[in-house]
């Protein structure tokens, strides 16, 4: 069969030295220019070079603004992925003082700035945001329209209490509350479309805007459908195949390929941004494409099209073999851009209406039938988490430059993603309050999201719900545990050729559970790749492959992490060597009370960064351990040489001291992003460390012997 080239060059990233944001800006500017040239060629083929009507010209302008990239010569476009949920995910425990033991006060998003990337401007004058002045700042030019979708997403993140009543066409009424999660937060609003920002002369695509905005927490309820899509063609509802298709000929059988589940250039971009900016937490919708295609109820009579070589829609003939329905095997229909390793991708569920709207058991969680499912083609766990997405009450507006006050009830992963965004923002607020205004990095946010999740679907992670169902209260409890040292919740560093080891004593009252997550360098795709090579490619997209194991020190039984099977996406997760995920979790359901268990984090191959090929670099990661006794906080294997280690003073303006460390041990100082700042040898019982050159904040002092490693926090005033 002939090779069908998928021209990645339009969005491919050479990225030989994207070490900082200036490198990112240059790369995204190159992509933007190359996209523009490709788009001009596409327009000439599709619409011709003659004068165009006003309607056609408007359509061309909209397509160019929403261009997501090119697969082969085929353009793909962004599209939006459309007060019981507050109780479903336990948000009220954070917003009500005294609901979480050890957590003082209520948290409603004070001091937290969310950034919303969506289809248009948020209607800032909407009463949903009127509880505090200046809650919404639109960063786009006033010539850009307000968006019902953007306004609704923002209201899910943080609308004030807004009781509403709706009347159905049959006259029945229902009531609800469009109240959001972070009621006192602020939000910046950008379009995901390519636009010219105020003060600029050149256009900026969404990746350039993220680099400009530098958001600590951002919501992205949009994506692209790489399989079957529902569209209007010649005034009729139709199904359009967004993959590649070649009808059978006298010498060749038919061929069809798609990019559902494919890690592609937009995923590279997100991963590169987060690796370069570790405190950028990006939350993205999984998409609403499950079940679209020939098997969709009522679809048999709908006309079905594919796009030919010139970009024109072509009707499938009665003898053509149609591509399979999206997620026809129960998984594999998340599109490129929602498969990045370093972002948090959100699936949608039905709202829990039993148990006073509270989660009680995993069977309470029901997948929304439209919610796209994973995993990634290499088996990577996507989505990462699930949240309510159906029949969500939200603010709305007229889609023009004037705006208006409206409300709607809507469904989609566009509605579930901002709930997760809102919750992580509240966790960030709690984190800041407990840890001297420190930022929570992307690895810590994901580890917290995964470790705190309710079970949903089959035991362990799965292709429908990811790691489970979002649980705001449990996440807050883990932050309290971090602050009072009742759980292990650290940011640590793994050096090349090293193994980080902890010995913990099981409490026996709950499972022993360990979760790690790390920000992995982006996987660099070749600039030109065939459809065959891209389609269902099982090659791991991991660059730095960390491994987590727990060993029973009495029986020497080794417990392994979860992993999924991409060939059979609905099969329950199994336990084994995970070579594809930058999240690993090991659980011992019934550990022996009081028994010592050894936790090990090590790696395969050589740890590298994303800047210079072949250059080694340590890998930072976040870890949470629960199910151990409070006095068992990660004492290391071997001698107890570091058991008396202390850092004093723990709050200082310049110098602190490492006390009682063994001679010939070493120390390393990191900031909270994991950046290594200095290191040295310890030659006395009181080793002085000068922090005067660093900015105010929290720093980690790690002390190592040949067998032990302990990390302590110090605050620089």
C-alpha cells in the first residue's frame, strides 16, 4: 500500500533549544507564520483565486482564526467542548469554614487569578460576577465578540450564588443554582482563536497567548475532533469523517486513518509550555465525540462525507467501507491537544442525584454518553479525572460585541473541566495560606488530583474516568496532612543513576497508597510522518521514565503500579511496569499493621531535559504517601544516620544551619519548582548555609548519605 504522508511540518516543533519562554515565543511565532502560509494554499485550492462573496470571506476568516493545525494537507479547527455539582465534588467543604479538620476559615478563591481560554470574551457585566467589582478582565480587543460558552465556563469556575428556575417546552419547571466554585476569584479572558491582542501588530495563537499570560491556573474547554463529527452540509445534518480516507481502486484496497488517541504537535506544545513553566497548571476538556459515526442512533439515513485531496467534502458511496464509529471499542476517541502528558484532561459524568447529591460508592458515577474516552495510543492514561458535566446551570450572553444577560443549562466536557479548574484553584489558595504564599506546581497539582480522587468505574484508572472522580474535600485534607506532617507530601528530585528510598510503617487502618507525578519533557515528533506511522502508534511518549515500587520488607513481595491496555481500552487496569505514564500509583489494599514497607523511586535509561539532546538532567517529581503511621515519615533504608537531622533556624533572613548530619554527607538546596540552587559537602555537626542571595519564599534542603536521604523545608524571609 502506498504511504500517505501526514505533513507535520505545519505544526511540528524542531525545538532544539526551547529552554525558556523566549525560545517558546520564537517557536510559536514560526508555527503561526507557517500555518498562515499553509492556510493560504488551502484556501486557494478549496475556494479558488477569484473574488469571493461576503459570506465565503467571513467563513474563511473564521476558519483561519480557529485553525488548530494541519494533518497532511487537511486543516483542523478548534471547537468548544460543551447546584448539585457543588455537592457532588464536595466543594462546599472548602467554601464553608470548619468543614475540613485542621483548615481554618473558608476558601472562595480570594487572591486566585484564573485564566480562561475560550471561544470569545467573557461578558464581564453579567450579574453572575457582580458580587465584587473587577472580577473579569478581557485581554482581547473590544472588537472580539462576547461568547455564551466563555461566559458559561467562567460562571462554572466562579459565579456568585444565582438561584434559577427553568421552564421546559412541556410546561414543567425545574430549579437550580448557577453558583460556581471560587466565588471571590478573578479571571482573565482570552480567545483560543488566533487574534491580534491589544497593543500588538502581529497575531497570536493560543500557545503564544499562554506564554504571554503566564497563568498559574488556566481552563481550556475546547479541542478538535479527529474522527466522525456531526455537521451541517448543504443545509442538512450530516456526518463528516475528519480522518484520512482513500476509496478502493482497481489496484489498492481502501485505506482510512485517524488521529484519535494520537499524541501530536499541539500536545508537544502544551508539554513544552509546562516543562518550561512548571507552575503553569493547564486543565483541558476531553471532548464530546464518543459514539459519533455510522452507529449513532438515527445516523443510518444521514449523508456521510470525507475530505478529498483538495480539501473538498466528498460523499461516501454505497459501496465504500465506512470508518468505524468514534470509540466503537469503548475507547480511543480523544483528539490531539487533549493527550499531553503535563496537563490535566477532564471527562464528564452525569450529576449524582442520589444520597443528597453526594458520592457514596463508585456506582454513583455514571459516564456521560458523549464524553470522549482514552487512553492515548501508547496506553497513557487519558482522561486524567472526571467531574459532573451534564445539565449544568450556567451564565450566558448574546454572541456579539454588546452582550446581554442570559442563563442556560448545558452539558459537555466544557462544563466538567472548569469544575476541576475551580477546585485546583481553591487548593492553590489553601496551599498559599499554609506554605508562605508558595505556588503549587503542575506536578503537585496532578498528584493531588489523582491521589485524592474517588474511585469510579473499574478498580484503578480506566479509559472513561481516568484516575477517578474529583474530590475537593479529600484534596484539602491532604494539604492539611502535608502541613502537619501526618502524610508524606513532598516535591523531590531524582538524580541520574539514583534510587530514592523511604521506609514507612503501615497504619493498617487504610490502604497504603503512593502516587508520584512529574513534568516530563515533550516528545518530539518528526516533521514528516505518514498516516500509517501516526495512526495507533504504540511507541511510548515518555522521555524520562520514572518507576515506583513498594516492597514488603518481611516477605520481599514487590507491589507494582497501575497501567492500561490500549488494545482493549475497556479492560480493567492491571499492575505491572508502566512505561508510558508520567503518573504512577501503587496501592496495597490490606497492608499488615505496623509492618515496614520500602518505597522506591528510580528510573530507566538516562534522565534528560528538553533543551539539548543527550544532556543529562535530574527529574523533579511530586509524591504523596498515605496509610502509614504518623511517626513514620519516610525514614530511609539502612542506618538511621539522618534520624536526628535538623535545620535551624527554619525561618531565616540569611543563614540557616544543618545540624546533626553525618560528616561526608552532602546537601542540595532546591526552590519549590525543583530548580537546584546550590550543593555542598557537610564537614561538621553544624554546617552553615547562606540563603541571603535568594528571594523570599520556601526552599528545600536535601541531605544525603550513601544510604539515606532526607528533605527539610526552610523559609527565607
